[in-house]
């Protein structure tokens, strides 16, 4: 049974085990600001536009920092960069706590701290992606990424739920303080890592490094295909923006959201979590490229089933299956990009991947929201799923190297 349940083999590596354990703690205890920042902004301004502006500020800072961090990770000690980023994020959470405790009620200060949060988080995502392949053998990268995804998605479910319970009890300020304290666990784990010096030959200015990374990426057909498959799945097949309308107009939910909407939003991460618990069934697979493409195609099919579902239980089942397929997609995407990239440019490739990961769903939300206003949620969701399947099929056909890739 151990070959079919959670694949724990990477935890035998002490450095990865410490980093993963601390990240799991932080995934829950460090995610309270996801709820606290929008809640504080809306309480201060009474405007959802302000909440949207904060998301835009965070996105811009994260994209910029991801490209910068990718270049720096290829020319300096990655442990030092990761340690600095985590310390910066902890200080940002401390700043969020301080402004709330002082009663500043300044939107400008809050947005500046949100920008710092996005920048440090982007640096952490990129540098971690470049560090893990230096900690575990290539044959364990799929298992290591599945463990990381499981911790991240668990935190994204449990953290906001705890935050909603704690806000009336402790107030918003305490949530920021909890985030800062949780980050200390990761700071300790990163501090305990061995030095991870820059690869040989890393030099040049940051803009030149970024451009060199894009040239490397453009010349690697397997990596281009991996990013294209992932972008197609996120842009065409991520229906998050239309779930509120789907819950209300198709599945009988009340205006403004209710149990139906909550179940729709919870079903996808629940599917991700279930797949993570059964990661041993696929992390030992060799044909990782073909499995990634199939997972993306299955995700598109589940999106079509979501659009066709006339009953709530059918929609939930489609999202559960889709979450499991998405988990496989993300696990193999990360494993392939990490293993198939030269260490000298791994940071910059991770930076590009992070931009796709963050930007794809944002573009998808814009497209789905616009199309749903014209054609309705069900037609929009079905069309997005069909486009996902078609795009993945075309990419896989045009990139035989992806189909043949073996980890």
C-alpha cells in the first residue's frame, strides 16, 4: 500500500525534510493575511475596487520580483537569497501587524506593504524551485513537488478557514502577527540548509541575465511545451471567475453566495488534496511528459463536465476530479522544468514559470468573466474546457519531445 499512498521518500533527505516541515507549518499559520488584507481594506474603504487594486499591486510586484530573483538565484548563493526573502516576508507581516495595531488606517501604507508581500513571496517561490533540485536526487523531484503541493494546498484550505474563525476573536492585527511568527519556522529551516553556491559561470547584469534566461527557454522545445500546456490549462480552463454566477443561476444558490458557492470553491482543492494523499501511484512514473499532457487534457474534460452539470453533486464531482488532474499536472510540470533545466539557468527558468503560474489564472479570470457576461456561465465553461483539450492536443502533437520525456 505504501506505493500507492503518500510518497514520503524525499523526507529521508534531512535538509528537504526540515524545509518541508517548516513550509507545512507556514502554509497554515502563514496564510492568514490572504483573508486579513482584503478584510482590512474593505473595512477601511467600503470598496471592492480597493481590494482589486491590492491584488493588482501584489501581482505586479510578484512578477517583477520573480524575474529579478530568477536572475539573482543563478549568480549568488541560493540559500542566502532564500533566507533574505523569508526574513523580508516576516518583516512585512510584522509591518502589517504594526500598522493595524497603531490604527493608521492608511490605504497607501497598506498597499506598500502588500507590494512588499508580493515581491518577497515571488522571490521565495522562484528560489525554492531552484533550491529543491540541489537537495534531492532527480528521481525524487516528482515526489518532492507532490509533497510541496500537498502542504501548499492544505494551507490554502485550512488557513483561511481558521482566519475566518479567529477574526471575531483576536482581531485582524493578531492574524498578521501569527503569520510573522509562523515564518520564523521557515527562517530557521532555511538557516539550517547547507550553502548552495551559484553555478559556475554565472555573471553579468540582472537585465542581461533575464534576457539570457529567456533565450535559453525559447531554445528548449520541451520547456516551451511544458509552459504552453500549463498556460493553456490555466487560461482556457480555470473557471474560478464564473463560479459565483454558476452557483446562483444554475445550482440554486442565494445572491451574494451561500453553501452552494462554498462547496464549489472547496471541491477543487479537495480533489488536489486527495490526489496528494495518493501521490505514490504516479510519482514513480517515468513517462512524465506524456502524463503531464494527459493530466491537462483530463482537466479540460472535467471543466466541460462542470459546464454540463445540471445538479450540484455533478458539478462537485467534476471539480474533485479536476483538482486531482491539476495536481498531477503541477507535479510533473515542476519536476520536468527542474530536471530538464541546466543548473546555471534554473533560477531564471523558475522565474518564467512563476510568471506563468501567477499570470495564467489572472488572464483566465478576465477572459471567463468577459465571456460569461455575453454567453452565460455554462457555455463559457464548456468552451474553455474544449479549448483546453484542443490546445493541449496541438501542443503535444507539435512537441514529440514532451510526449517522449522520461523523468
